[in-house]
C-alpha cells in the first residue's frame, strides 16, 4: 500500500469517527435528559408520597393493575392491585429506628416503590451516560490525533466496554455479559496490536 492509499484510508477512518461522534453526542444528551427526568420523578414520587398514593389508588379502583417493575432481569418490585411489594433482597431496612419505622409504615406505598424504581433507572442512565462519554472521547482522540491507534485509545475503549459489560451483567444476566466481555477483550487486543504496529512503524521512519 502506497502512502496515498494509506492517507485515503486514514481519512475515511476520520470521517467515520466524525459521524460516530455526532451520534454519540446525541445519545449522550438523550441519556443525560433521561437521567435528570427519572431522578426528579423518583424524588417527587417519594417526597409527595401521600398525594401520589391517593391518585394511584384512585386509578387502581377503576382498573386492575398488575405490573412488575424491573430493568432487564433486575427486579425492583411488583404492583398487583392492592398488593405492593419490593423484590426479595430489596426490602427497605435501616438501623436508624425512625427511618425503619418510616419504611414499615410505608411498605405498601405505591409511590415509594415507583420512586425507588425511578431512582434506580436514573443510576442506570447515569452509568450509560458515562460509558457513552468514554466512547465519545475515543472518537475525539482519534480525530484529534489523526490516528485510530493513538496511545490513549486502547485504555479508553477498555474502560467504556468494561462499564457496559458490568451494566449488562446487572440488567440482562451473565450470558450476554460473558459475550460482551469476550468481545471487549478481542477489541482491546486488536487495537493494542495496532498501536504496537504504529509504534514500530514510527521507529523505522
């Protein structure tokens, strides 16, 4: 491959990274908005628990609501008519007597369950936002350095994909997480190999 062909291929890589950067920014903004909205919704639900419960119970009296609140395979709790329950292992408990009494008095609160569900969803969105930001930084680095095998690229790819792997493990189960983990390792080794080839090429010039 001559220098001209190599430059053309490199420019194509830069163009694709610019397009991916735009998409990453859009996704990151959407995730940031989702994080803020779900967090505010959760706080509002918990802070206005009594009035929210009254409205929800009014709606339940008119229709039979059966809903499991979950994110992927991670269950938060269930609403089954008048029966409200947190999932096993997520029951609210505290060593502070006043706080424990509050949890016991409100263990059947629809708003409390939905509020914690929204807050958990906000945490997931925040983690995804971080992962997308890391991916965006990879594209920015490639564009800035003009090389897909810049020194910081493998490390940033590893951090972002490990974050996604952990998130997938929590939300969808071990099967997809193992697959994504193997993919992460493969991508990292490929990029790291390309980095080593770049270093060797620079040393021979």
